[in-house]
C-alpha cells in the first residue's frame, strides 16, 4: 500500500527577471514526499536550494507548474488560506533559530498556537513533552540568552513540531553549530522522525549528513536529481 503524499511538485520552474533577461533558477522539478519520509536535498551555494524551499513552503510562487501541500495547490491559494495551511500543516527550522528573546523556551515552542489563539492545556503539555524529547526538560523556563546555540536550535525544532505538522522543512539547521552539536542535532532529528511519523525535508550543503538519509536528492544548476 502506497503512503499518502504530503508534498508534491509538478513541473515546477522558477525564473527571475534581471534587467531585460530572465535567469532560470529551477527547471522542471518533479518529486513527491510521502508521509513519514526523511528527505535530504543537497547542493552547493547558488544551486537554487533556498528558492526551492521557498516554493515548497508557499513563500514564493513558481513561474510554471504547481506545488501541492496536503493535496492542495498552494500556489493557487490566496494569502490568508496559504498562511493558514502553512501554520496548520508545516513546521519550519532555519539556520538561525528565530526565537523571541523575551520568551522562555516553552513559550517560544507555543508560538504557533499563540498565532491561532489556541494555547490550551493540551498544547502546553505537548510542548513540554517535545522539550523533553529534545533533552531540554530542565531548561523549559530559560530564555534564549540563557541557552547554548545547540539548545536554541532544539527549541526551534520543538516549535516546528508543536502543531503536529505533516511535514517539517529545514534550511541548513546545523549550519551555525559546531561538529559535535551538529551530530547531536542530526541524530535527534532522525529519532523525532521515528517517534512522530512526521516527514522531514532537510536542505543542506553537508554531503556527509545528506548521505545518511534514505531518500536523497541533489540540486545542480536548477536541476533536481534523485540520488536514491
């Protein structure tokens, strides 16, 4: 039995106009991500990784083709409907943690619920559970300034999962961390995938880490190729 597709690209291309010329950044991208799948997209700087991630997240529209999230063509949705779908169905982790400095770790994790005015007792309990899963059970009331770089990124990962999303998008999540901390975060992401059944898409330039993913793509000059 085939698993449900949580994210899909159909003939997606993106070009940008520079002066009188058009620059082709992505060309005829076709791929899909199944429920619970772990996917890496590796590529060098300038290969189009960030552009692709923005399209997958509905933060930008393709010049051609469509991106489907939870079987909805997100580039056909209005801004409000698109933002609602992102908040409910997707989680995000970036190279920089983007935590609010005046909020504690637990309150930062709960931000997606605050956006929807739905900070329930159940939501808080699940946020606590996530912080325990990422090894921060003793740091829940600490503010970002009181946490290490690796701990801040763990909070960001817990925040990405608090809405129980279908998929989490990660853009160089270990890019600002030392090697030891990066390896800890990488192992934790794999464990969270197994525990939650959430799909993960990790965009990285780290070939060694990318090789550990069961599904791996390489982006080169706007062309996406499946390695395995």
